[in-house]
C-alpha cells in the first residue's frame, strides 16, 4: 500500500486542481480520437442525428428527409447539435462537443462526490471513470449517451443541493435537467420513482419539491409531446422508436445478448407495408405485446437474460458488419480484451469487494442512490434490450461507488498506520 501513501501525499490539498486537469486531458484525448477518426461514419446512428440537426437548422423542421417530419430519434442530442449545424459543422466537428461534455461531467462528478465523501475519493472517481474505455469511444461518436451522462450527473448535482438550500432554484433547474435527460434517452422516464424518493430524503419540504420537480420536468417533456401531436395528430410522448425497440427485444427470434440481427414474425412485415411512421410504431408495439402475451414464460426467461447481460463487459456492434472499416480501427477481439481488463478493474472487481465488505465499510446514502440507478436502469432497459453503451451514463455512477469505497479503504489503512 506504499503507492497509496505516495498518492495521497502528492494529491493532498490539490485534489480539485488535479481533477480539473484530468478532465482537461480527457477532453483533449477525446478530440484526438475524433481528429484521428476524421469524417468516417462509425455508427449507423450518426447520419440520422447529424441529418436531422442540419434540417432543423436550415428549415426549422425536425426531419431526416426534408419536408417529412419525424419523431423516430429522441430530440435531446439533435437539439445540442443544431447550433453547430447552423454554423456549418460536419460530422467530425459535431463530435468534438462530446469531449467538452465529458470534461464538464467529470468536474460535476468531482463536486458531487466531495460533498458526501473526501476530496481524495472525488479525485479517484474522476480518474477511474476516465479509465473506462467506453467513455472515450462513445464520446468520439455521435451517440446520445455522452450527453445523457452529463445531464444525469447534472441532475443529481442540482438535486443534491437541496441538502443545503431550502430554495426553489435547485429543484427547478434539476427538473429542467431531468426533462432534457428524458428527451435524450426516454427510458429514463421509468426511473422517475428513484429520483422522487431521493428528493424526499433530501428536502425538508419534500412534497413541494416533488410537485415542482414533476411539473417542471413534465413541462419540458410535454413541450416535445405537443410538437409530436401537432406534427402527426397522434400521441407520441418522445419518440416513435419505442415500438421497434420493444419488438426487437421480445420477438420470437430475440436473444438475451443481442437484438440486432433478428427477423420479426412475417405478419409484422405484412402489416408494416405502406404504413407511415406513427402507424409502424403502433403496429410494432402491439406485435411486441402480442408476442409477450403468447409466451409469458419465454418473456420472463429472456428478460432475466437481458438483465444479466446489462452487466456484461462487451457486446456485438452492428457497425462492425454494416460499415466499411467497422466501428473503429481497433479489432473486435482487441476491444474485448481491453474492455474485459477495464471492466474487471473498474467495475465488477471493486463492486464485488465492496459488497463483501459492506459491514466493515458502511455504505453512504449517495452510494445507495448510484447503485439503485444502475440496477433500475438495467431493469428498465431489459424490457427492450441491453447494451454496454446504453449502460454508460450509469457506469459513471457505479464506478464512483467503487472509487468511494477504495478511497475509504486507503484512507482507513493510512489512518491506522499513522496511529501506530
């Protein structure tokens, strides 16, 4: 443990400066990966997000094809990209914003953790989260999870201010941030009870806080729901991709570890012929519910498998087969080795040790929240299908749980050593 003593002595009193420096280095690293990748498409999602943002900037319409409004993609990332598109940004330039989001998220995470633990623990959180390769990969691609991670940490940071402030500002701003989070990854809506319980435990005026949070976040999401109603004359809470995702995860051919290369039942394709976006979403939603009702045992078995898969270190990338050059310049086998090593060191290893020592190292309230969000997000996504990338925003939290635990062990060991 001599390395721990040296680390503590080197960082003592400078934890914040070091954390901010790490955030800056990670941002530059993200930018370097983006510049190295160039304009090569790395995901099938990227052209859609960039195309919609360009149409929104040029015509004021949320559309992939000019003149044809869409709601297939959740709007959060598109809203972020639209000002960049208005300035003429292309794929590479648009990706650069993710590096900034990662840096800001790390700074917010440091501030949040230091309120509940030590400065050293907060610094260790920043270092360990930065070491998870999925953070860099996702930040160098136009995926919504990097923005979602920022909004998730921002929401928690704002709500946590209720411990010290008996004012409306944190709950109002927290409601706005949470509403934007739902518009970025809609499945988070299923996690609302966890956030409400957290607010109740923090605020003395918890009923007022819950009502305001619900009204503000609801207003943010409802504004987009209203847009969808005006555009399609139909009720679409956030996106029309929910039907596809539900059917992809619950079709007869769906598997616990992937839903990318399956074929839907033939009757689904027959019903989809000639239908518009709204009708297709309804058809696939009803088909998914029909398949679930037809074999509840199979649904439950697959659901458990998908939930277990939520904790996996890797998964198949459709981009590897569908895009020239694959998802990245690193081979799939090499990626798996890197991810397995990082997953073992940053996620599963410390977590198992933390659970084993829960009596010796009492768990903090913030750790309970982080762990609850990590687990309930898996339960929510398992209704559809699970992927490592989907887990990314919540990995920020569970890695922080591990970092706080390891910091407590190190500080406790050093304290005992100093006493003797």
